[in-house]
C-alpha cells in the first residue's frame, strides 16, 4: 500500500468492478449507436474482441489500428483502446501476483498506458517509477492518471473521492521528490495541461473533488529564502494557475522539515512563503496573496513511508502550499 492508499490491488480491483472485460459491442458510444453504424463496424469489432480474448498482443492492436482507419468506426476507438489496455493490465496483474520479476510485466503496463485512456494503467506505471525512484516519470504518470479520470469519455464511471484524493496526493509527493532528488536526477516537472489550461494537481476540481491544498515543489537555496532556478519554474507555474483560475485570495503556507529549532523553522517558513508572494507580485499577479508559515508543525501526512529515506521525508516536508479557500 502506498502513502495515498493507492495500490496495485486497488487499481486492478477497480478494473474488474468497471467491467472492462466485456466486449466493446456490449456498450455503444452514446450518439454513435445507430444500427447501420454498428453493422458497418461489426466485423471489425468482432475480430478485435476475438483477438483480445485470445491474447492482448499485437494482433489486437492491429485491429484497433484498422478501426482508426475506418471513418465509420471512430466512436468505437476509445472503448476498444480501453478494453485492450485493461486486458494488458490484467495480464500484468497475474504476473505480479505470481512474483514475476519486473522485466516480465513492465512492457505490458507500458503498452497499457501508451494510448492514455485508462487511469489505472497510468497510475500503476507511475507507482513502478516511484518505487524505482524515478520521481520525474512518476509525477508525469500520476498527472496523466488525474487527467484521464477527469475526462468522462475516457473514464465514464467516477472512481470516487478516496481514489481521486489518493492520486492527487501521490502526484504531489512525486513532484516534491523530483525537485529534491539530487544526484543529478532532480528536476521540475511541468504539470499536465488540458485544452491549453493547467490540469493535474492544479485542476480546480477532479470529478467534483476540489484539491484544497496544492503542495508546490518550490525549492530554495540551503537555509535561505532565495528561490533556486527550479523554484522559480514552480513559482511561474503557480502564477499561471492563478491567472487561469482567478481566485480572489491566494493563501500560501510555508513548511520546513524538523531540523533546526522551532523559532528558526517558523521564521524560515514565513520568509519562504513571503518570498513566493513577492515573486508573484513581481510577475504581475494582482490578487491578494496572504503568506504565512507554520515551521515544522504540519508535516505531510504519510500513511506509508516504505521505500522512502529520511532525506525523502525531509524533502516532502519542505514545501510551500497553495491552500484554496
């Protein structure tokens, strides 16, 4: 189980509950289910369903490619992609349950995620990258999962608040760790966009769930309130989100890790929140920005810190949060 409550078992359980094992013909895309259209595509769909039932391999992918090339069958492409992705993910599940090495199932999960139509595939691959300490790719994967969940065509059934909140928390943790990874592997991860606007953890809402606290990977020079280059990138993206969403008030809360005394940590957390507020003002953000600091008093809540080092935990606690009212 991960820090957010997300796990392989949970992802695969969701696949079963959502009924991805059924044939594509069992549920037509609304508005595209005229009998003539179904008849025109029936042979291709039947061939596709037989291929998936036999094995989620290149033959099934070839059938999807044929659907893409048929102007009469466009409404079936996403359902077909989702079914094939789910079949590949289910095959990977069996290998994982049998304690197979990662090399035996990784390509299946990568292929399941490639069309970006199944949030479980994106999140599962992100979990693997997270476990491999490839936090940059993990952050991208969790953002991708959030965007797929937020797209009702890709995800007709709402996966529910606990799953959505778990994905948001996991995405935020991966971004924080990516910015603090060190050893030449650190990097600011640009947030996913949708229709030209920031999505992912910056989404104003995900299927009705409003991310109230958005931990920002705004990094600072050691023991100071001076932003690093990557910290400025993160602050620039925050400014973009504020311009797009136009909140009346922006509340910024600075946090530190446990190292250092309470008085020092409080002053540093306030100074860092104020530094971000000043940067926003310098970049023409005109809304009211209210900076505050809480020192080390509010560490990021981790339900499971397995696989994380003490330095990782420190990095997760060194953050500036945008708290939506």
